[in-house]
C-alpha cells in the first residue's frame, strides 16, 4: 500500500517497520526512532502529520468506550498524546512499545518484539531474546524487569481456577507472575515458542534436556579444573572427629591398635535437601439443576353461534288505479305527469331503490341535495398540478436529509478516529 505524499515526505529515508490503519484514510506509521500519525482532510481538520519520538521515559494508556489515548512522557520536554479508536489500541501499542524498547536500549539491535500482553496493571513483552515485565498503572517506565532466555533453567505453568501462574527458573532464583485464564493459552504458546526458538529446539521437554546437559558439562569441567587430592588426608573430609583420629593414629605407638584410614573416611556424611511444592487448586464445576416444565392447559369453551331471525312487518298498500296508470306511463314514455294523478313525485328516481344501513327505506341518487355539505370541487387538471408540486417538494426534502445524514456519519467517524 502506497503512503500518502505528505506522510511519505515526513518519513524520508527511514524504514517503516509497522503501519496501522486508524479508519478511513487515517493511518499510523512506526519507524525505528519515531511514530508518525497521518490525518486525512476532513470536516474537523485538514490533512496533517504528527511526529512522536520514541525517546520517552514513560508510556501510559487510557481507554474509553470509543476512543483511547496513548501518553508519551518525555520528562522535562513534556508529554505527547496520540488519540486512536478504542478497538485499535492493541494494534497501535505493540509497534510503539517495540520502538520505545529499541530506542531506550532495552532490546539489542536485531532483536524483534514477538507480542505484547496487557493485563490490568501487568504488562508482558515477549521478544526473541528476553521477557520484559512491568507492573504498575502505566504500560512502561524505568521500573521494568527483564529475564533473558540465556539465564533460564526451566519454564513451567501452574493452572488455577481464575489465573495461570508462569514460573521462570533462573540461575539463582525463580520468578512467578499470573496471567488470566482467558489469555493464559496465548501467553504460554508465545513464550514457549520464543524460548524454544532461542535454544533451537522443538519442545519444552527438549529445552529442559538441553539445559540439564549444559549444566552437567559445566559441573564436570569445573570439578576437573579445581579438584586436586595430592598426598595426605582427603581434602573432602569435613569431619573434625575423623581428623583427630587420623592425627592420633600418626603419633600413637600402642600395639594392638589398628586404625584404618578407610574406616575414618567412612564416617563422613553429606546432607542435601530440596523441597518444592506445587499447589494446584482444584477446580469445581457446579452442575446446573434442570427446571421442571409446567404445562398449563387453558380450558376451551365451545363457541356457540346464535342465529336470530327477525321478521319485518309488511305494510299493506292500497291498490290505486291512478298510481298503476302513472307507473305504466313512466315505463312507456319515460316521463310522469303529476297533474294526471294528483300526487307529487321526484323527477329522478332509481329503478331499484337501495336501502340504507338502518333499513329505514331507499336512498335517493342525489343525497347531497338540500344538505350543507358540498363536493370538493377539484377538477382533474388542478389536482394533477397540485400533486406534482407536492412530489417535487418531497424529493427536495429527501435529498437534503440524505446530505445531512452523510455529513453526520462522517462527523461521527472522524470523532471515533480520535480527531
């Protein structure tokens, strides 16, 4: 991946040993001597590059829900802060800490940092040649401890209920620290691989055999170069009783007394003791009781349907010859003469009257005549014009909302990247 022009210009001839994306076009580049943070052009800031030297006395990390801050303390020169997304803090911390260890002389040239672990107030840095441990509220400062693999005589892991203890056996002492069980496997595999790679072996058992063989060779060569019996009493004798008896045998001339040097030397004793207990805390695995399933049957009641029949009383109509003549005339000529029958009728009558919802009687075709309600009165052409205007207004508002939504998302993303 090619670097932005502004970032490439700031790096110059240095080699980029690590590069971490911070979201979008923003990125962090680490060289052997400094860390560079590139910010692309956005709503909150213009394109820029910030440089941070690795010659620091202290490195602290504070993480929030969305953002994390790495504080580099340069002593009298003040502090510098790097803001990164919270989900990228581990990716950023590893190369920065590796650069700080190299710049401050903790690691040798050519020594690589394999992995970094951070557990609350415990920080472990596994390199190709040593293990660096720091305990405290900050990730690293001058109060660190280092354990070179060349001084290791054994490496062991003691599993517990909550945490796993890592036991480092050195030449003249042992070191113990604990890692949470959820990360214990990663710590174990990383540390074992680094140690086996350092001793050029394939397993922890071969490492122990190699260390034991080296120790035996060292003891044998030391014994050959320093032990010289010569003449006279055994220099290994440490018993004053044996020395006194040997001296009395040399000056005494009593007959019948026979004191053998072999018998005198046979009374020497050597005591050695070594005790080591490895307490393994039993793990308990509580079993969960099964819950009783309850089935409740809800009573069902048969649905009953009742059909009510209602009878409508018919009204008797009197036969009126004049009315019959009126209906016959309407059917034939399509008009009625109210003066011929002497009755008043409507001019527009439905052929088949439709009853209303209440069943009181037929509804006339023009039911709004004589009522205070009026029709909307919109013609087809006016309605189409108004709908088209409303559509254009809705489309304009939708475009504005989309632009505002895009700007808000961009602003949130830049804030999350630590701007």
